[in-house]
C-alpha cells in the first residue's frame, strides 16, 4: 500500500478543481481506506489529527463521505477487509461514560441558563430589592465569625 497521504482539505480542493480522476475504497483488516488518483499521483486519505491512514469502520460511512465531496463513482476492493476484526477492534465502552457526562453537562447548562434568566427577570421587577456587595460581605463575615467562635468553644 502506498504510504503517501492526502488530507481532507486538499482532497476537497482537488475535487472542486475537477482534478480527481478515480477513487477507490480498499478493504483493510481493520476498516476501509480511501485512495484517490489525480494526474499521475495516487494518495490515501489521512486522518485529520494523526496524519496516519484514515480508516472508516463502515463502507456506508466512506460512501457518504465521498458523495458529500462530490464523488459519486468509485471502486471497491473488499479482498483485504475482515469484518470480524473491525467489529472486535472498535468497541468503545468508554464512549457510554463520555456521552453520559456530556448529557449531564448539557442538562446542567440548561438549568444554569434557566436560573440566570429567572434572576434577570426578577431584577427587572419594580419591587426588586438590591443589596450592596459591602452589606452582603459584612453579613457573611459576621456569620463566619460566629461559626468560628462556636467551633472554638466546642474544642
């Protein structure tokens, strides 16, 4: 397999310029690779972050990727594809926990925004009471002093 790669933005520009003359989806033991030919060169699509060969888990995904680029005709070579290996390698139990945290964060964000909106609406009311920072801090200091005294007496 060729070791030279091409990134998504370069591939997009080549497609827009009409320079891509052929595309091939090539089955690997661990997924589907994409090869494009333009001029006399052939390059494989590189992963965005790592720069290594970009492998698609599903044939449908690479097909949609190509269609979105504007490539609707391509060859498929499934001789090196191993579905059992692809399915066993791509299990990601950590994703469930990450999604759970993302949902919790989104719920907290929605709650927080609702609280801020409610506070802003309350402050717009004619009967809203505002307390200065100095008064609030004075009250807090008095409470903390009382708490420290109570704790000191218990020891």
